[in-house]
């Protein structure tokens, strides 16, 4: 069984995935990194060439293959849990943990980062897009989560509550 991390872009899924990986002695699988490796291009290039539906299909194909891996920490892309077909797979393959980070923390990170060049989902500014998408996704994340890992609370106490 995997520990599957969901949450918004800039929530800290990969960051906490590395911490959980070390703590639980499990491999870390980052679905975005795996897709980029398999496609031999960045998400930005993939979306520019083929569109968001193509990338979403690659996400689906990637999580369908989770059973081929030993139990791991799986950091998903922020939009992956939105599709209902993906939700069923995530629930079947592991314990789903929502990395819940205060919106302003994520917005501040997105404003200052130069390493995340994702194409826009909505064509709006990064802040306006984030707020629009967050309101929709947080409902899905909450519903899907077996455990909410709130980054504004004591991290160590919460890590101890996670059992692989």
C-alpha cells in the first residue's frame, strides 16, 4: 500500500514526500517527474505541444501503473486527484494524505519561484488562477483524504500519526 500525497501546487507534496520517504524508509515517486521522464520533455512543453487533456491522460496512465511499484510515497500533481477515475485508483492503491498548506504560503511561494513554469490553466494571473482553482480543488482533496496533514500545525506530531 502506498502513501499518496495530494494537494495544491506549491503545497509541499514533494518536500514532505522526501521527509516521509526517509522516515518510513520508502521510495518517493513524484508523478510529475515520472511523466516528464517517460515523455522526455517538461510539462510545459508537453502542454504547449499536446494540450492539457494529453497531460491529464498521462497522469491517468501513470497512476494506473502504481501497482507495479513496491509500497512507496507517491507525490501527485495538483490536478491529478480532480478526475473521478483517478480518485478511485488513488483510494484503491493507498492511504491518501492531503498536504494542506495555507493559501497565502503557497501564493507567496508561487510569486517568488522561478523553477515552476507550468502553463496557465485559466489564462489568469498566477494569484487569480490559484484562488479560483483552490476553491474547487480543496473540496475534492478534503473528500478524498484519509488524513489531512496541516502544514500550519506541529509537523512532527502529525508525521507520527501517519502509519504506512
